[in-house]
């Protein structure tokens, strides 16, 4: 099956062009840069060593920024190519501003000529893939060019194993292409080894996100919001999914009965869900302000919809209490959970629901350490929000969270060491 796919990948450029044109019409591709995915129009290569790192989208690419900073310190003469798949990730990184040694490119599509053009152009000394984004042609062509390949921050849950069971032979060959696999936790390590990875080259190092630098701040924007909110009690619901927002809004209604001036800031997982959020909120609240429309927070505002991208660092700093979404039971199927470390790194109390399949190890560890507060119902969430307005109630959670973060620095140190070691063999 893999051989047939790789044969198809030699001639599938017309299909990829069709897919890209369709995505371009939908606004999902950058009209000035989409040809990078065909290995065309690439940024000129600087002289000297280039190291290539790949993260699928926003979350994965942001988790690589601290690692890139440390690599820059260790290799001041090197340059780094950071690839992602999505326009959203490109836009977010552009707003943040990458340091000069880091060049963003879109990952080439899984077409052999496109991949070959990309690799021939950049000639990376090492290829570093984050989490689990394995395109057979991309990996095979990289391996053919004898470029050392690392898979870091890797996660393979039981659900992922089940989804891949019918292509186990293909994935076995894929994981065996990597020189090293560094996993987030032991369950993932065991699953990678069961899939065919070498036991000696597969190691648990912890989630890279725990050692990532805090999300960037927007000080002027935050100051303006702080002035508008004043002394009002407030809380944040971040990375929410539409299927759970009705319960988040209900929790806010319950809490308002005790604290009538309480403000909810809700930041959906993606701005495209904003209209769904508004349709649920309008029958419940008289005061709604929408950030994308530059509505100001008034004394009558009960709900502030932060329907923007790349601003969670601002809102985690603004709110001392955050419910992290994608964690409540959903009729749409199990939700995977979202990264809690971004909030913990900014001393924000983390509340979450009982469902977080892709982050099971992380949330269970945090709960055991007393670093997060789990809720199940709107009533639970409302009680916790009210309790969290008291700094003395929050402090033990925040202190425990800080301790967990301090213990997680190996998650950055080990991948850094592995990359530096791999490049000496290239």
C-alpha cells in the first residue's frame, strides 16, 4: 500500500493544484504564498547551515518557538526554517514576528517533485517534526536524502492507535524512518514502540509546551481592557467548542445572580465559531461586546466575545481565572482537550471539564498535583468561578501549577540535545 501511495505521489501534482485552488477560493490559502506548497517561490536560502523544524498549525508552531530560541543561542551562525500547513499559523507567526534566523515557509504538499524541490532548495542538516504529522512522501524523500529525522513532542493516544489500526503496516514503516522519537508521556512511548519504533531510540521527555515561553503580551491593548473592566470581577473561557458553550453561558448566568457585575470573556477556539457563540448568547444577555467589531466594554457589558486570533497571551494575563475548553462532554463526539500550560505559565487558575482525551496524561498529572480544578456541570463551573474571585482560594492552585512548570524543563533540554547531536551525524 505504501509503495502504491509513493508511486501516486510522483504524479499527483494536478490533484494538489486542484485542492489548493479550491482552498484559495475559500480563503484558506495565502494568495501570495500558496505556491510554496508546490515547492515553488521559496524564500532565498541563506548561506551556511539550515535546520528545518515543522509544526502543523498554530499550537504546534508556537510550542517550537522557545526551542528555536534555544537553538539560536547554541548555533548563532545557523538559520532555521519553520514550516506549517495552515494560513492561520502563518498569520499568527507574522503578527508575533519571528527572529531573523527563522524563516517561515509552508510545508510542501505530499507530492514527490514538490518535496524534492523543497529539500534541494533548503538542504537542511536536520529535519525536526513536532507531534504527529506524518506525510509518507515527505518523510520518505527526506530519509532518501540522508537527512537525520527527529520526531519530538510526539503523542499517540489510544484513540490515535485505534484510528490507525487499518494502516498499521504503513505507520510502522513511517515511524522506523526517524532516528529518534521523543514522546510526551510513557503511554505514547509504548504506543510508538508497539507501532514499530525502536525501543532504544524512543524516549519520554515530557510535553514541549510545558517549557515553552509564555504567550506574547499586547501591553497597550491589555491596559485599555483593564481600564474598561476596572474593579469588576471577571473570568475567561478559552478555546471553547460550540457544543460546550451553552453550558459555559449557563454557568455565567448562574454566577451573575450572586455577582451582578461579573464579566465573562469568551475566546472561542477559532473566530469562525463566533456567530454560533453569538446566537446562543443573545437570548441570554443584554450586554454583549464583540472584539472583532471593536466594541468597547461598558459597565453594562456582561459578555465580551474575544473572536480574534493570537491574543490568548493578552487574555490569560488579563484574567486570573480561566476555564479551558474542549473539555466538556459533547454530543458531537469526545473533545480532545486543549493546552493548559499556556494559562499556568501566566499564573492563571485553570478550570476544565472531565474530557480531554489528547491531554489525558497532562491533565491527570496536573489534577494529582492540585494545580487545576475540574468541573462537570454548569453549576460546578459557576461555583468555582465565584470561589475563584477570592485570591486565597486561587493561590494553592497557582502555587502548585508553578511547581509543575518548574519541574518540566527537561521537555526542552532533551529535544535540544537530540537536535544538536543529530546534526553532527549529518
